[in-house]
C-alpha cells in the first residue's frame, strides 16, 4: 500500500461517516459534503492503486 491509497481510503471513510451523520440529522449540507469527501477519497485511493500497478509492472 502506498501513501495515496491509505490517505484516500481514510478520506473516503471520513466522508461516509459525515454523509451518514447528515442523513441522520437531516442536514443536507453535511450529507452533500460527506458524499463529496467520499468521492474524493475513492478517487485518491484509485490513483494510489494505479501507482502500485505501474510500479509492479515496471519491477518485472
């Protein structure tokens, strides 16, 4: 695992929690912020996966 993937997964988890809190409390702004953070985290984690794949392919 690389730094991008770890930070991305943590960011996605934080976004999921924030989104759930927004849903529970009925606060659409918090819910939307959480959804955006979750998406950003998934994107960052995906970039980290690609970096790992490229490094593994170059090492062979």
